[in-house]
């Protein structure tokens, strides 16, 4: 039966497991324990060919408590901050790279002249 792992380190991974394995109610992936999504109506598994959503156990506890994780809303603000960081650090990094390349070229020229 297919399981879609949502959230955590294995987010977006589709795992195929047997119905017996799924009935245990937990699955480990990259040191995270995944459990069935509390909002899923197909638990315990009634039909083996429907894709079930499984979430990390810490996220399932939050969902069951009623505090659903909120998605990131300010994508434009995050993009703006990232671009601002590149504008401030980018030119300095380019100058450092060019200076290091020029230094290496001078050293290579000196070494070739000696031999």
C-alpha cells in the first residue's frame, strides 16, 4: 500500500509497504518516526490501494491538539531578504575571488619562470 510522507526529513517521499507493516502505525525514515495523519479517514487501512498521508509523530501530536502548522505566507519578503543579502555580500565575494585568482596566476608565473 502506498504511503505519502508529509513533513519532516522525508517530506514528499512515497513509500510502498505491506498492509501488516502499515497496521503497526509507525514507520521510520531518516531517524524520524512517521504515524498516520490524524485527519485521514482511511485509518486503520480499509482499502489497501489508497494513498495514505503519514506525518512525523511530533506533527501528528500538534494536529491532534488542534494546532495545525501554518504554511509560510511571506514568500516575497523572504525572497527580498535573500536578494538583499546577495547584493551586500556578493560584490565583496567577487572581489575576493578575483584577487585570489590574480595571486595564484602571479605565483604560477613565478614558478614557471624558475623552471
